[in-house]
C-alpha cells in the first residue's frame, strides 16, 4: 500500500526519475534505446533462453573482490518493441526506489504491487518521456503512425496507452486478431459503445 499522495504527485515523481535516468544515460532525443540506457547505467543485459518471463532483474557476482553487478536476463524475443519494453521494465525495477524517495515515502510502507506499478509506469515513460511526448503529440495532431516513426522503440499499443495519461480527451480502442482487446478513455464516466464510424474504420483496416 502507498500513503496518501495525489495522482499529480505520483506522475511528477515518475517523470523526475525518468528525467534523471535519461540525463545520466546522455539521451537527449527520441527514440530511446532501453538497452543502451541500461549499459550506460552500469546494468548488464544478457540473453537467457531459459527465462519464463520476458526479462528478470538480478544481481550477479562479479570477479573475486569486485562485488555484484546489476544484470537484466532477457529471453530471446523476435519483436524489437517487446525486447525494448522488457529491458525498460527492468530499468524501472532498478530505479523504482528513487520514485518513493522523491515522494518522501518510506520503502517499508510499500508492497510488491506498488513497486511493480512503479516499474511499469517508469518503463512507459522511459520509452515515451513526457517532456518530449507532450510536445510531439500536439505537433503531429496525435497521429499514431507519425508518433511511432519518432518513438520507434515503443509499440503502437504503448503509444496509445501513453496518450491516455495526457490532457487531450481521447478513447483508445485496440483490436487484436479480430477481437476487441482494449477500449479505455481518460474521460470520466461510462465508455460509449463503438460508433458506426469506428466499426467501419476497424473493418477496413482488418480487411
């Protein structure tokens, strides 16, 4: 559980940590390569085909007398965006404690769910940093394909989900293999059903 903090405070804490990470990694424009960021933070990335999940953050013992080193064990994955997300998530695990420190939260007051939530949201912000994304979105009228071209390491779905966290009122709908997979909005209240125009758009793209 987290102590009482506002959504604005939580978001600001996440953004502050991401900004520090990008500055330390010397990244000043998109797209963000999570693997390059990890290496510049001193985190080794190694492939482990035995992984059950996409990635795992561990500390492995180094040569005698040199202590342990933060390492991301990454399962082989053909899609580049999935590899990027997996490494970004583990970077989020690595720096999640900084979010709680920024917000003045005692680590003993948080549970694993709060840390996982922080890692997930840090990963999204790392690949789509708010200080750039909030400007690039309006500049291209929130055109998904143009945003994808600029933020190539982020998936289309992640870009859509990040739109939900920013001010423009929007409904994001995702179909996968002909089935409705996600329909969310940042507008309070009940979501309206799919409009005829949305159905025609989906059917045209699907065909």
